[in-house]
């Protein structure tokens, strides 16, 4: 059973542990290191909630976060920021208050830029530092 929050209401999704695999017998979708299954189970429940795996492709991390944690979330587009210093101050303030923070990269596919960021992926922000 996986618990999500839909419009603030607790919603339990029952899933079995039969997971889709590829031709090599490896999990077809999300995986975890060390053979843990929780990510695959969570993803299967998310797909069941939305009717199919195909409907879960893409989206912003804040959408999933509010459904998983049951708390409001915000999304900020860094390319639309008028005052970068103010934006960075907001991130530092959120970090000091132990907010859960995530980032998403633009694009699709598995293209990796010079900094190692893969297009169309979500990332967890561990902490904010200025140097």
C-alpha cells in the first residue's frame, strides 16, 4: 500500500510486487541501488493512480512532492528570475528552514551537459552554499 495525497486527502493505492522488467530481466523503469524495490513500488503506485506508466512521463518535481508528502509546494523558474540575488536569498532561507528542495532540468532524453546535468531529470538539492 502506498499513500498519496490528492487535493489534500489521504489516498491509499494498493499495488502488488510484480514489477515490469525488460528483456534482460532488469526493472523496466525506476530502480534503486543495492536491489531495493521501494522506488519501483512507488512508481508503480503512481502509474496506477494515473492509469498507466505512459501518463506519468514528465512533469515537475513539485507536483509529485505535494502528492507524496501532502504539503503545499512551489515551483520557480530560474530563467524568469529578475533579481538573481533575491532568488538565491530565497533558496538560502528555505535551506535554513530545512525545506525539501528539488530542481529539474530542461529538455528530454538522456543528454548530459558539461556539468553532468542530464536533460529532463529531477534532482534533490542537498544544501545551498555560496562560495
